[in-house]
């Protein structure tokens, strides 16, 4: 008979219940091959004596292990070791060897090229991206206390148990206060619609604002996810030239007549992927044109909170252009991705209509997350984390710019971005970015295609810097500098 005390040690100093200590250590012993499948186990009284715990504690552990399929209990026979992972592996191997196993669906379905995502990922030591924050800066353990605290709030269950969208008024009040303070708005909670992802809001805008074949203007280089959602809605996306001053508004007036355009989508504070802001004179001209031609302006101010300038150009208010402006943004991007929320700012009548589409996609809402974010704002932690992150990101931006100038200065052109987490890097001479990516892979650096822009006129990278520490970005830029003349 085996001795259980070889595999399980009780530590009464730990906060874990004793029956869970037994459960976890038993599972570890089975996974480690110390307790083999089918081995008969001693009775509960033997376990109780060897481990020095009450027999009821052992029975509770047995019940837990049996429920998780790590133990098989036969009445009047005994308990036996069971390893569910072994069974699963055998079933998988059997299915793989079966000549009759079906490899393809037996039905027709629609395939979409438009939904092929460029956000591929490969397992490499260093991974480039188009501009994401560093989620290592803030420890998830610190953030988790806000979520766990929100779960403990009185009456929280009545809001999360119903299969209907539950709006967190407290969060919307805090978010409207934050946006009024940081972006110069004059709104309240009735002007806000929130969702877990920006793609959900893109879908909502496409369904609420436009009909199939309606023309919406975008920059000639534009955000992939927005293009994907609008194309799927059969909206006609037409491109507008973009230069160092942002979208060419004169081109719109020259190329279109009143009634031909239903909307214009752009990021005035940082164009994607170029990072160029829209000049104020062009912004004013676009507002006047929206009134003259009767179209809606969708201002997407992604990364607005991450400005590297002392003075910030505030977004347009929704009252401008005779109410033809909708504001789109994200909050909490400096936190962990699970704490991020996207939002629309518009007049209450539009919010009420758009909310119906969000309720279909998110029928239970994000009540607990919104409660946690609202408490972070009201208690000042949201600002504190943002200030801490921005200090690090501004230092990284300066260091990254120094590296570009040192290792690639003669080969590239760039402007220091006003905000956000990426540089728009244009190569003076045409090189093969695909070949560059392949060479970087050999050095365990992954450059995804979402970062690469190349045609007969342009060779450029949108290259994020914020997710790397100084040692990592130095290694990547040195590798880039050493390869540019070799590909």
C-alpha cells in the first residue's frame, strides 16, 4: 500500500483550506507521474492518520478530486487514481489514426477574405507591433483588487444575473467627468455608449449611420479593423490622399458633390498609420464641409490620453458642425487589456438607437468591469497609473528616437509623434520589407505584416516602441540598421 505522506504535505500556515491543499498536491503527483493511472489508494481513515487531518477533510478532498475526474471511487471497492489528461491524449491519438475520421465540414459555408486578420503572431523572443503599450509596467495583481472589490459591492449580483444589458450609471458618470476634464467636452452619461471592443462600436456605427452602398471617406492608408467591419456591412469606402498635414480636405470638396458622401472617418490627433495630426485649418474646413454637404464626421481619438506634447489640441465637441460629429475612443489602454473599454460620444437620441445594436452583441453588458473602472477614476488611481505610465513612455520615445537617428538616420525619414506608441518610418530608398522580415526572423525578431507598408511609391514601417524596454528596443533598432543595406 502506498504512503500518501510521500506526496502530500499539509501546511497549516497557508490560507488555502486543508482539503484544497490535499487536492492540489494530489493532482500535481498524478501529473508528475508519481501516482500512476489505476493505482488503488488507501482508505480515507489512512489518509486522515497519515496527514493529521479530520476524516471529513479527506472526504471533501475525495469528492473534489472525483468531480474533476482525477479519482475514481467504487462503492465497497475503493478509490483509484485517474488521469483525465491521459484519457484525452489516447482519444486524440485514436482519432488521428482513424482512416474514417472526417477532416472537412459536410456543409457549405461562406468564406470571407475581408475577415482575414493581419494580426498574425509567431513565437519569437522580440515581437514588433504597430503601437501597443507595455502591459508589464502595471502588475496585474495590483489591478485585480479593483475587479474583486467591484464584485463584492452590495447588490452587484442583481445587475449581472439578468440576461439584459445592464448599464453602470456610476461608471458613465465617472467617464463623462473624465472626458469633460481631459478632452474639454460638456457631456453627461446620456451622451455615452460603451462596449468592450472598438470593433463592436464600428459595427454599431455601420448599422446605425449608413445603408449598403453609402460612401464613407477614409485616408488612403487606414485602420484595418474599421475597413474590415465597414466592408462587411457593404459600405463603399473611398480613399482620400493624406500628407504630412493629415487628410486632404480640399480633395474632398473638389472630387465630390453634396449628397454623394454620407460620412468621413479619421483620427485628427494621430492619423493611422502615419501618426500625422490633421492641421487645425483642415479640421475647420472639414466641419464646414460636413454642414455644406450634409455628412457625419467620425472622429476616432485612439491614444489621445498618451500625448507627448505640453499643449494638446482638444477634439471637436459633438455640438460643432451643427451636431454632425461623433467621437470614438478607448479608455484604460495603459492598464491590462482586460480593463480597456471603448466608447462613443454623441447626442442622446443617437446613443439610444445605437445601444440596441450593442445589446445584441453584448446582452449582459460589462457591469462589473465598468464598476471597477469607475472606482479607479473616482479614487484617483486611474490618473496615477496613467501618469506613471506616461513618464516611462515619454522616456522610451526619446530613447527610441535617439536609436533611429544613430543607427538608421541616413536611411530613413520620420517625425516624432505627438502622441501614441508608434513611429511612422519612411525609407529613402526602396528595400524589400518582406526580405527584411525574413532576415529579422533569423535573429528571433518578428516583424508582422501589419507594420509594413510598401508599394511602388512608398516603403515604410509603422513601428511601435512603447512595449519594449530600452535594452529590447536597442537590440531591434541595431538589427534593423545592420540589415537595411543587405536586403
